[in-house]
C-alpha cells in the first residue's frame, strides 16, 4: 500500500532521514519507534507532504505521490494526527471535525447537513463527548488527542499516521485510546502507522515494528523480536513510565 524508496531528507546540511526503504501492506498495524530526534515525525511529514523528500520516492496505492502537497496527499487517502495537537482554537470542537470531512477524500458532493452529522459520528466514535459550543481550549490533553483522531478519521483515510497520540495521557486514557485504535483497525479497516514512546501500549497492539535511529531504519520485526534489540532496550528501558514524554 505504502512504499518508500531510498528516501532522504536534509535540513540544511543535517540529514534527518537516510535512505529510507519502507513497505507497509494494506490492513497492517505498524509501530514506528526510535529515540528522540531519530526522524519519526520527519518521516510522517515526508509521507504526508508537509516536507518534500530531498531524494527518493514515496508510492501510495501504486501511485507516485512524491512531492504531493498535504491536501493532495489527503485526497489520495493518507491522513495524520499531529504530535502536538493543532486544533483551530477559534472554532468549536465540532467545527474542527467538520473541517476534516470537508477537506477529506470522496466528500465532494456533501449535502449541507452532512459534515455536521459526520463530525458528530466521529466524535462519538473516538468517545469524545462535547456539545456544539465546546471549544478546543476547554478540552483535557486526552480529549484534545481524541479530537485529533476524530478530525483525521473524518477525512476518510485509507492510511492513518498517528504521531504520539498517547503522550501526556494517564493510565486510564491510555487504555481508552488503545480501544479506539483497535476499533479503527477492526471496524474501519484502516491501515495504521503509529509512532509512540509508550512501549507497553504499542507492543500490545501492533503487528510489526520498525526502528529508526539517527534517521536510518536499523531493524524491523515483531514486537517480541524488536524488544530484544539493544537500541530499543537502551532507548526505552526505564523510560516506560515517563508517559509525559513528548
Ligand atoms: N524543520 C526542521 N528544521 C531543522 N531540523 C529539523 C526540522 N524538523 C526536524 N528536524 C531535526 O530532525 C531530527 C529528527 O526530528 P524528528 O522530529 O523527526 O524526530 P522524532 O523521532 O520525531 O523525535 P521525538 O521522539 O522527540 O518526537 C531532529 O534532529 C530535529 O531537530
Ligand atoms: Mg516526533
């Protein structure tokens, strides 16, 4: 479904991504981990068109999408949630999700009331209870992350790039977020690539894990296989409880 071929990304002289080759199959639930600054968010930015690859190719569903702008990528069926939630603060929570459905895939001929119905549907799907006047500023950290997910789902993606959606959440919220991810996978059949530092949650849910280190993919395997990797042990052992990490 998604294929990256020899992707590089430079910021000035600094190379944030080095010769990334990555294949993700339709329906997969893939974890992407690595130490701080290893290039995980940059990889999402390149896939979602926020940054252009400096070299290499990004292919999605057989189409070369390298250099597509974020709106074109979104229409192709890729959506992402941001590591730091970015709601439009002057719009209500419901309106924020409506924007997702207005900009998303296959929603060109919506009747006027449909974006509202859609928004309410996705808010319910992620378990976020608000009324039509609730503003993003009133939401807890956990609920802001739910809003990110609802907005992303409203675009009707085929591939969801989820960037640290559990960062800053408490134990109970982590469990709830895990359930939402499971539902996205099982009910909506959306392919997911998930960047997360909360290893216990990630290793429980994903089927395969890719490890980035200094901008390079250094290993890939099942959760069991990668949890024996020295870099994973070094980067995450003892960090497990630092759920507030960002
Ligand atoms: N716009 C940018 N300009 C310059 N350098 C950047 C930019 N974006 C990212 N970088 C650098 O690229 C490297 C990778 O950053 P990135 O945000 O992708 O890491 P990450 O793996 O997501 O880390 P974290 O786990 O802390 O979120 C870092 O050294 C970062 O400083
Ligand atoms: Mg990041």
